[in-house]
């Protein structure tokens, strides 16, 4: 039964598919990490109450929903002006260490909350309660509810002021020190002042001005804080990563399908019974391979090395080795072994060779007539490279490949690389904005993911656009039929090759088509007709895999490796100053 397509094509397609999936998965992971790191350290909400006593003092309760982002911090700092260092301060946190230390300063007191031996990240809630000796004087309230000393932005501010006396709001101002920009202030039925502000930058504060209009019966109960912190203002990092990765995968898979369809081969003029013909007739390699049947017939349109390239689509080491084996079959070189090292293949030059083969062999042997394979040899490596160049030149001039499609495939691959890089940059750029908004990061992640998927697929599988001419498709069909025969060949196959004197040619074809191991297995038990010497080409067949390995080692210089390391550090944010503020430590 025919294979779906040649193993080389299947491997290239599977590799391309796997790499497209890998690109999508890696993009999703990196985008999610970038989005998670995008959120800067901030106070997501600062909720404050001040209960003003008749003597002008006030009990202040601050509920700080502090988002440390991806940073590791010990806790929060709160610098409060005019706070007596001996006055009681209460601190609590439901989800973070709430050890507290009070550090007196010049006119201010620093409240340090957290454990020096423990770090936290992400969002945590802290409640700090303390008393100020005087926030009203002569019936006038002037209170820096949020000081300008905060060194992180504050997304939301909500201030509540309750007092035994009725309070008449004067104004609320916000911004940097000296700013007169207004903020919202209102009075509830109970006489409670409510102030709201949002999007304070680091160094900006809120000041409340009011006047006592009449004495009240009793001080109202202060309101309770919200049960939970506000939702984060940005996009969910997992959502950003999922959008980028999913769309990259979908776009990549769609592009792979389009490329495969656009890269269908020209229909062969022969070998396809009952098939439609015509200048525009096209066929997928799966369908072409399905028309192949195992056949021992050696193709006449191409030699072993070029036939292997025809199936694989590009030059590989086994095709170079097949070229040398073909030279052995013509008598230009001989494969033998060193008596002291029976498992080592020795290449012996017997003749000059014909045409370009003479130039290649001159380079590989470099004046010698024997060359032991297995360790790096610069002259052989140069000749090995020349074999690849010879095969690539034959590929271009053979008329089996459509020259225009080759150029088109290269353009698509390079354009795909460019589009893919741009797409990755857009997706990660969107992820970097995920800390502040939702729509834009998701949109950029989607656009970038689509471009990344299309670009990756085009770069990795643009070779699909290289199509065969009708003559190339016919030759491909013959070569695939031979490959199937060699892959499933019975013992009688090599016996027939011995009897007809074709072992050398079949060995070269087995090497080029990736069936050297199977052919070597058959060669070890081949029958030699009575009265005949053992065919020397059986040695080539039996040592084919060893020959390929030896050629590879002889053509590759020993490599060296190096390693390096990098390290990074981050500093912590210091405490605030001026009219009061805070940060982390």
C-alpha cells in the first residue's frame, strides 16, 4: 500500500507544524509574563475615614489596597506628619505580614508595616489606624487626607469625614503641592463629608476644606470600608497570552493549509491513469504518492543523489554520500577497510572521474589516493561542501523544478520572517500595556498573534511553494515507487541485483532514499552464484550506514562551546516625604 507521501516530505511537514505550534505556545507564555510584569507598583484604592472629636483631634483609619505588582517587597511604609511617635498605632492585614515599627523623624513619624524576613507581591490590604491631635482650628477643617509624599500612583481615593458638629464643605483640591484643581466633595444626610478622586500620580495629594456650621447631638458612626479591593484596571495577563497564542496558532494552521494547497505539484504527463491533464492541472504530493506502486525499476531521468533531493526537497548528507557511492559504481573511487580497523571505511581513488566529479574528487583527496573516514579532514570537508553545491546546481538546471516557484518560495519565506518578527513585537508591545487598560492590549495581542502565526508558517513552510514541473512530477513518481520497493524489499531483491550486476547502483539509491539500513541488512545474507567471486559492491551495501556516518564525521570540524551568566538586581522604593505619603520597602 502506498505511503501518504515520501518520508522526507512528511518529516518536513511535521517539523514545520510542530514549530508553528511551538511559536504559538511560546508567544502565549511570554505575552502572559510580560502582561503580568506590566502592572507598576501602585495603590489600587486608598479608603480613609476621619472621625473628628470636639477638641479638634481626629481618629484616622486608612484602608490601603496596595498592589506590589511582580515586585517582591516586605510591606508598606506610611509617613504621617504631626503624628506623635508615642501615640498608639494599630495595623492589620488579612493576607500579608502586619508587624509594625514606629520610627520618629523630624516633624513626621514613619510607620513601617511588614516582616523583614518575608516578602510579598501582588495586591494586599493593610489597615492603619492612628490619631492626629488637631485637624480643625477655630471651626475650620483643613486636612491633607492624601499627602503629596506618596511615591506610587493611586488609582482611587475615597475619603469620609464625620464629626460631632455639622460640616459645611468648602472645597476639595487635588494634585501636586500648590495645585488648586478641584475634586468631588459632597455631604450626606448625616453630615458626613465624602470626597472622591481618581488617577493620582506619584507626588499628588488631596486636601479637604470644610467649616463647622452647627453642633450636633453625637458623632456619627464612621462607615465601613469596602469588603474587597477594586478589580485591577488592566487586562488579565492570562487573557492577553491566550489571545496572542490562540490566534497565532489558528492563523498559522490556516496559513499552512493555504501554502500546502498553493504548493501542489504539476500533474505528470505519464504514470497517472485516468487523471485529468492540462496546463493548470495540479496534484498534492499525498495524491501523487498514492499513485506510486513499489517497483524495482531504476529511474532514468535522474541519478541516485538528485533523485533523493527530488523526494526530500533539499540536499542532505545522505544525498552527498549517495553521490560518492555512485562514483564508486562508476569505478572512480573504491570503498575498502583498513586491515587493522575493520569497522573503518577507507575511500580509495581509482580514476580521475568524469566532468565536475574530477574537480570534486581532486579537492576531497588533495593529492592522496587513500582517505580514512571517521575524523575531521579539511580537504574532504571542502569536497563534501562542493558535492552539495553540485547537487544544488543540478537541481536548478534539471528542469524538474519550476524556477519561478523557487524564487516565489524564497520571497514568501523572507517576508514571513519579517511579518512574524513584527507580529511578535506587536503582541508583546500590547502585553506591556496590559497594566493600564484592557481593550488596547487585547487588540494588539490579537493583531500580533495573527501576524506571528502567519509569519511563522510562511517562514517554516514556504518551501511548499516550490513546485515540480510535469517532468519533475513524473520523475518523483518513479523515485517514490523505487523507495517503496527498497523499504519493503524481500531478500530476493538484493539477490536479483547481484545476479544482474546492479548492486552498486541500488546501494547508491538506497542511501539517497534513506533505506541504507534495510539494504545493508539484506546484503549481509545475499546469495552469490556458484563460481563467482563475492561482488565487491556487496561490501558497499553492507557498510552503507557506516559510510554515511564516517563521511559526516570527516566533514565536520570539532565544535567548542562556551557559557556565560548574567545577573540582575532591583532596588526598592523609599518612603515618602513632605506632607505625608507612603510607598513600599
